[in-house]
C-alpha cells in the first residue's frame, strides 16, 4: 500500500531534523532519569524513592510527554525545519482529504514511535519493581490514541489560526483541559483524562471506561480529518476569490 505523501514527507523530516532529534533526545533523557531513580538502594539510590507507584508514575509521565511532543510540532509551537503546516499545504496540489489524513497519520506514527522508544525504559522499571509487562502494554494502548488525537488537533489549530500566539494559546488550553481539567472532573467524566485512563488500565486492565475513552479519542481524531479537509477547501476558495 502506498504511504500518504504528506505523512511520508513529515515523517522524513521528523526523523532527520536536528530540532526533532533534539526533542526526542530530551524525551529519552527524562525517561532515562526516571529509570535511574528506580534503581534499588544497594546501587546507591534512596529507598524512599522506590515507592509502589513508581512504574505508574513513569507511565503517566511518558504518556503526557508523548502527547505534548506529538502535538507541539503539529501546531507549530515547536517548529521543525522542513515540516509544512496544513495552511502551507493548502497551496499544494494535494486533495484536502489527502492532506488531512496525512497529518493524522503523521501524529499516529510519531506517537507510536515515541512509545516504542520508551519501551526499554519501561521494561527496566517494570523489572525492577517486579511488575507485569501487561500494564506497560495497556498504558501504550492509552498513550498512542491520546497523543495521536492531540497531534491531530494541533494540525487543525495550525490551519485555523494564523497567529503563532493564538495557536500556542489554544494548544495549551487543550492540553490543560484534557490532562488537568478532565482529571479534576467527578466520576465518570474523569474517565476521559489520560492520567486516569493510564491508572485504571495499569491497575485494573481494559475496563469499559478505558475502552470508551479510547474510542472517544479515536472518534475525535477522525473528526479532525473532516474539519481539516473543510478548512483546506475554505482556504483554497478564499484564495481563488481574492
């Protein structure tokens, strides 16, 4: 099957750009530091740092970082050299649907890549804590849809808002609403929080509320394809009218 040309170009840039590689290096460095903290006390670490919820905290941090690092380049908050926004691609000959699907595919592939790169650290932490790897797998099934959807929304914001400040502002409002605001909601509405999803998935497995929240993020991701396609068509119509 032929890869979407927009996704192919975006992924090539994200895998070769110095800024993108630096971004990934910082991400892995943070996770490596957390894994280092989890070392047992006989290797020089403090025993009180090896708490029962260390793996859970690690997975939450990994999910939040993956969500931010997927959405920030998509909305232009972290400008990756050579990666074109939806607004820029509106002037290309690609059909609106191809552009929109390509941006969502870019977010999905990059989110999956970040989770895969974090897997060795997660395995180390799980091994040190004596935790089953099933929890790590379930956390990945939460992190990837969440990061993909937030990345898709970031691409949509890049098409809707021309101002860098407006894009960053809306982007951070979205992150705070999803990660912090949703966590503070009363049950069952707090189930859409990625933090709550990871906690439930790791401790209790794929409960119905986790599967429902995952499905909701997937639906929102598909809706962003429609919204981006319409926005691109509108940009082109406005350009022709001018």
